[in-house]
C-alpha cells in the first residue's frame, strides 16, 4: 500500500521514539481518524513479537521478507540492537528506499546505523552527537561537515534525530509527509513539548 | 510478584503515556538493566493483543482474570476507551489497590475515569483539566478543591497527570517507587524534557 508508513522495530527498541509520530498519523486531537492520510505498519525481522526496551511485546504487521515494495515512509526506531545481525538486514531496505526517493526517518542509534553504512554522506543530518556518529561510522562516515547540532534535521526526504528529539522528529516527518496543515502540526508539537498547563497559562496571558 | 509494575492497557491506549516510565524502570542510561528493582508487565481485559491509538498491537502479560493479587504499582494508561465496558472491569482492581496502599498512577482519560468512580475525592490530584474531571465525574466527583493545575500531581500513593504530562507522570512515579536516587531521576526527566541539544548548550555555558 503506497500510503503505509513502515516502522522498523528491532528487539530492545525505544518505546517512546515511534509513539508521537505514529499517534499523530492515526489520530486527530480527540479520536482515531476516520479517514487517515497514512496507515501505520510495524516491520520487524520476523513475524514473531518484538520486545521493547521496557519489555513490552509488539506484534509486527510485516517481516523483512513480507514487507511491501511500495510505501510512503520508512522509519527506523532507535534502541540497543542497531549493531546486530538483524540490523544488517535493514541495509538493503534503506538503500532501496533512498533510491526510490521514499521518506526515511532515523532516530537515536538508528541514525548512527545510517552513519555506519554511509547513508548520511550526502545529506545534512543529526543523531546522538557527532562523536557517536564518527564512532559508529568509522571510515564509512565522511560527512562531518553535514552534521547539524539540532534535535532533528530534515534534508530532502531524510529526517534524523537524537533520542531526546522524539517530538522534533515527529514534527519534521509530519511536515515532510504533509500529514496536516503546518499550523496544526506546530500546535501538536507545542502542546506535547510545553504541556497543557503551560499552554493554558500563555492563553490566559495573551487572550 | 511483588516487584511487578502493572500497566493497564485498553484498546486505543495512548502509545506515549507508558513509554518513558516503563523505559526508565527497565533501562539505565545505556542499556537494559541487569538487575532492575521492578519488572514491567502489561495487563489487558483478555490475553489477546490490545491495539494502541497508533494501531500498534501489544501482547498482554496478564488478563484482568490472571493478574496477580500482589504487585508494586498499578498504572492506568489513557486512551479512548475509559468509558467502555472494559473500563468498568478496572473499578474493583483500583479499589483493591487503593485499599492495600499500592501505588496507583493514572494519566489523561484514565484520571477522568478515576474521577468518574469517586477515586479522587480524598487526594490532591490533576487530570485533563478541571472541566473534564467534572464532566466525567458528575455527582461522583466531589473534590474540586483537591484539583491542582499541574502537569502531574503526587499525593500519598496516587499520581495523576494530564496527557501531555507524560514526563512529569514518569518522574513522580519513579520518585514514589524510589526506582533510582532523586538526582538521577531529575536528570532523566530534564534530559527528556529539555533535550540533548539544550543540555549540551547549558553544560558549555556553565562548565
């Protein structure tokens, strides 16, 4: 399905990193969307459950073998297994997505994984700090000058973020995917970043 | 198991609301903890998978019928089903936890659910705004003066929060459960709230 957003989860994936993006895709402010622009799908090495950092168990919709060839975005969620053999199997999937001009997002250690395999060498990008990208990337990472020290960076079809940039990651991908009007996406971001209490206060101060 | 933390998930639960708390319970800064103080477990109406707001599918560890009688904390995660028949089945579970002095957390619509069933009448508390608590609580909510307009509120063994108070909710529960030293919990909170980039900047400004 061309409107599917594929979240790649390996074991020990970071629970919070897909949460805001995926919820914004599937829900509006008050309910599940009746006619969402995109459909969230979970992809994992096999169809067996994947276990998060917290120990929560998620059932994949697709395995690496059964995932579709056409889709709207490939989102690589961070965690502790991005140097594993399972992670190696993601390399051709990313290569194919980039070649097709499909949106690719990578957060936390998944951004380091992109550095490790040379996928950050022609885009502005960020990740868990320049030192970690250099450490993971070694000789395959040749784009130190493209590193931007921000919570999330969007360049063309690629969005990268550090692990605490979960909200900025969501925002940049929602903008790239044109999931909602930009003002709506900005409001979603500010509400989750600043919080209900602070936003109530600023509304009272500036009625 | 007395050290289990039980997360009550109904269908259409909010993905981001358990994520930070549960990850902090099971991981330290860099990896899965080898000897965690508490173990995360998912409880749902049945042992069948529950579907989040995003459409992610989680496998429960316990059903309402098979959950243990002894445990460390009961965490009610918000979402769109807290007025359903499944939610009604949570009422005696909460009653029992409160009577035993077990830690109870409720965020977003789960806090409104507590108001609806009279569980907020003898504690300071918050939720998705006073108006929503009054709307859901009706005659069963008699503690308007106990409402505090903060992101999260801890009073004795109970922690309540609004839906955007996911980080403050985690922080107050981690403090209540003494999961780590308070300075460590504060650092975890600040890192996720302010973000890696801002924290790097303040470290450079105040070396």
